């Protein structure tokens, strides 16, 4: 950045841009630089960091959100169900995902996620425990039987290397797993995409599991980039969870 600004006439005072006394959070600083590059707005008349909130408010209210795509945040999300990740990965633009492979990973690390509705009801909780015990047993029995067939030379289960042999078995056995199976996932998305997902998934219309996760994501993002999420408002819902809303969903 310094080399870029130094290439302009000294009387433009562009290098003073790098000596702004107020330090912004990294995502906010990157976004502001990107936006001001569009207009080569680095001189004394620019928006200084002390007024950055006004600058970002103008971006958000005017809907010029492309500059929000430069800053990215990554989360490791665990303790969530396969139902959750099925909904999450529908969000594509500006997002990248790396999710546990039930085809590659064995049943030794299987875990299950109990729905909120089951946790306070003894009958539903017991049914959940019985169901996941049964699912694990069926998975194990299926895998053991398939390994036996594989050892006898079953062609459809054959593979050239050990990894292929394991996947041939586990890709069949995983079909028995319920949506309550845990599906850890790493998610990277830019600020524009996170804003969209928070608006959609931290909504009162969303399922409790995904709403609670995205409310947590919102709180974390608000902590590290408060100006980029300042327009969101928290609403306490009748079910004791929270939703997040904004007047500017299309940025």
C-alpha cells in the first residue's frame, strides 16, 4: 500500500493515509481501503477512521455491498446435525465448506445431536437415545458384514488400495445414519455472505438449531467487526431463543 501511495505527487498527502491515528479492526480496515481505492480517496478530504461508521453506514444503506466481499471469516462448527449442514451448504456465493466425510471416517467417531425439543421431554429423550443406539448398532453390524464379504472377494466392494476398501464399506453403511448424526464443518465466507446468512438463518422463521448457531456467529462477528454489523438488531423470541434482523437485508 505504501509503495502504491508513494507513486503519487507528494502534495497530495496520500502517505498520511497510512498514519491515521485511529486503528480499525482488520476486516473494517480492509473493507474501507477497498472502497476508497475505487475513488482514489486517500487525501486529506477522505473519510478518516474516526468517521468510519458513517462510511460503512452509507455502504449498507445504499446497497453497495461488493466491498464487503474482501474480508473473510472462518468458523469450525461442531455439535451440529446433518440436517443443519444440509441447509447450511445451500448458501454458495462467497462461501467455502470442508465437512466431515462419512464415506472416509469410520464409525469410531460417530456422535449424534439431540434436538432442542427432546432435551426437556423424558419420553422424547428416551426415544432419541434408543434410536441412536440402534443406528450405531446397525451401522456397526452392516460394516462388519460388508468387510466379511469384501474379504471373500465381493467385486462390488473391491478396491486397489486400503483407503478404497474402507470407503467401499463405509459409503454403504452410512446410508443407515439418521439426520441427527453430527456433521462437523469448517465454513469460510466473506462479510457480505455472512450478513446474508445471518439475516436468513438467525431469523425467527428458521429452525431452532440453525438459528442458535447463527446467533452465536453473529455475536462473534459483531465483536471483531462491530461497524460491519451495526445495523442488526437482536429480538428475544417466545421460545427463549434470539433472532437477528436488519432493515438492510440486500447489501
